[in-house]
């Protein structure tokens, strides 16, 4: 078992709390539909846009929920701190949705949370019990142990760009988007000034997320790193892999590039690796 990820073979089924985070950015209703049709027995569903984003905010395309919203989610999911059970989060495999949910759990102080390396199909294939419909979960009452040092906002990123704070900005998008050659989603192309680039897709291998030695050529273990992407979603696999690899000083810019350009101009140019 690693710092972040857990393999199917290492899961204690009788001592686990399951969260289903499957989602499709092109079809936002697909994840819920898949869950309702069939999911790992006992799993609750966390929707990217309805549970672990606040789409009413103007802070990027997948804004971070506030603490009250997240506390309500944790409580209705039956989570608790004083337990020997492991919270295991899964998605369709090699996707950014389980790591996004896992990051929210880290922010909430749930150190007993892990991301299942394999996707749902592989989990089911080893004989895990499945069922359909909604789960009946006993709610809890929590005093959240917020870990505010895990994220940064636009103001903090501006201090890095201005040279007031020494940290490495790491862009998780495809290099062509980083360079400003294409931009399929946001109104202007480019990247946050001074950022380096490592495409999170390079972490995919045989249907799982895994470390890539090239990442160590981009950032060092002693760097203080702020990871971002377009909307804060696909940066989460890169954040998770860095933590898996033992990088201790890593933060997530939850608003990411789509939030940055609401007030600041982007930069274009050669990838800084």
C-alpha cells in the first residue's frame, strides 16, 4: 500500500468505506447513471459537479465547494475520523475523478483515504459484490479537521508569479494547451506565467495511474510545488502521484487556469521543463 493508492488485492472488504467517483466530462449525467445501474456494494456516489465542485461560483470551471458544503457531504456519506476503516475511492480507472474526491478527503483531514489503482470493471472482475440503486447510509456528525495548507487561491498564485513567494507552478495540461497553441475550453490560450509543464496523461499506464520517471526531471523533491490544470480536476492525478512519490510540499490551485484568466493575462512560450 502506497501513500495514496491501493490495489484491489490489498483492500480489506470488511473494513472499508467505498466512494464511487465515476464521471464523464462530456456527459455529466453518465457517472450517476452508471452508479444507479451498478456499483460496489455499500458505495456512496460523489458527483464531480454536484458534490465536489460548486458550479454556482465564478472561480473557474469546477470551483471548490466551501467548508459547509463539504462537511455536509462527509456527514451524509457516513464518514468519521475515529475509525480503523479505510475510505477507498474508485472511478473508471486512470481518470482524474477518484483523485479529485481523494484530495477533498485530504483537505477534510481524512488520512485514512486511498485511491483504488484499478477501475470499476477490474474491481468487479475480482468478485467484489455489486448492487444497484441508492445506498442507505447512517449520517454522522463531524468536527472537520481542515487542512488549509493543501490548497492555494488566485491571490496566492499571484504572489508566486510576482516573485514574492518562491514556489514552482506545475501545469498538468497537455503541452499544446500549455504553449497556447490550442485552447478548446477557456476563452484565452496560454499558461500562468513562470509555470512548468507536465501532462497528467503521461501518468497513465495499462489502465492505471502510475509514476513516470520524467516527472522527476521537471520538479525536485525539495521544490515547493503548486499544481494546476484547466479547472482543478486533472491536476489532482498529478498531485496524487507527487504525494505517492514522497513529495512533501505540494499544493493544489483549485481554481486553476480557468480561474486565473478571469483577472490576469496568460503567458505563451516554450515549455519550461
